């Protein structure tokens, strides 16, 4: 079978062909410079069909049950008539570069549903690549007709900040009965959260979860006042609290659409994405410039030995870049 052109890929994606969607995401995830022109043609082709999905970030430290939660939450959404795509930002093996966590095996129910699509997105050891690859994959999923896109992060801090730059609402999962130092909870994450869910609120842990939710509501009211996010109790294992959380998501999204915040955020995200791509392109050009490559070892050696300051070496290298272009 001949390799499809970017135009054929775009048509296949917009027709909802899962095989073409998988091939399209593989193309935009490619690190090969030769693939970028085709990826850009593909994305331009599907652009008119993008923007219609609700984009949700899902975060939480390892052990909070993110994948089990998404399996149950996504299953609820498809039963309500939605088509759900899951983009799981997965830590990568330092040996192969492949995903470590194996999200499809951890979302068994959702993975078997034709109304859902799960795609692990390896970070390749570089969180900076998350924004471009995942954002472009998100656009492709929207073009394929998925109206809810869930972006699951690894829960290490920086990936949450980057994921927030591509979603409409950010949901943070919390644990009951674990101290903040164990949860890795940081003020910065609470500042970007739109909703919080105290997960594993079942059995003997229910009372702990209720206390934790009350503590969070009080802390968030002091921290964020009227903009404090809603806090809900959920149990992915029992399937409880998920409908209430979805109702809270829709209520928040509707309020932000009505106020204009929703659309302004998307505009700002697109502008920041453009800026980021320009910066990435300039860095690639700098690091591959022949005059810079020729001068780099000598300047680095001088800095290592203390013969030259880092600032002076940087100025010399940038001067080579500017004058020999």
C-alpha cells in the first residue's frame, strides 16, 4: 500500500478513519526534520475541522489513580453520547524512547470502546516536546470528530504547566489521607486548577476524603477567593461522583464561554504557541549553524577552564550566528 500524502491523511482523519488518525499522529510526533513540512501541510488541511472539542487536562501524582479515573470517567462520557480521545503524556524509556506506562492496558474498558481513542504520547525525555506534539495530536483528534479530549500528564510539575497551555479546563486529582509533602502538591498547581477531585473516596477512605475535600475548599477560598475551583469526591473503582464532576466541568465551561474567558484563553494559547514555535526554530537554527558549530568546542573549553566567562562565550557564539548567516 503506497504511503498516503499529507492531503490524503487529512481527508482520512476528517472522515474519522482511526488508522489514518494513528498515521497522522505518528507523522506530527516525528522528530525527523524531513517530516515537518508534511506535518505542516497535514495540520493546515485539518485546521477548519478543529476547535470544536472540550479540552480537559487531568493531573495528579502517581498513585492517585489517574488512568483508572480516566477509564471510568471516559466510559461515562461515551455512554452519554460523547466521542472521547485520551492523549496520555507518558514518561519515556531512556533506552528506546518509547512509552513506559502502557496506557491502553491501564484503561482496559475505554480502550475496547469504538467511541474512544487512546494515544500514549512519550515525552522522549524532553518535556518541552510535550506542548508541540500533544497540541498537534489534540488538533488531529478534534478533526477526527472527538468532542472531548482528555490530556493526562505524568504529575511531575512542569508537564502540568505545559499541559495547562493547551487545554480549556484543568482537573487535579487529590488523595485523602496523604500529606502535602507526599502528594507533591504545590501552590502553582492549585493556582492553575479549575476543578479538584478527591479520588478513591470509597469504603473506609470515604470519611478521610470528605475531610480532605473540606480542607481543600477552605484553603482554596483563602488562596483564590471567588475564583476558587469546585472540589468533588470521586471513586473510579465504584464509579461514584463522576457524573457530579462532569456536571461541574460543564458548568465551569459554560460560565467561561458566557464571560468570554473561554475564547480569550484559546486565543492566548494560539499566540503563545506561535511564539514558542518561533523560539524552537531559532534554537534549531542556532545549534545547526556551521559557524556556531565550529566555534562551540573552543568556547566551551575556554569556559570550562575559566579562561572566559559564560556570558562572553555566549556573546561570541551569537555573534558568529548573526554575522555568518
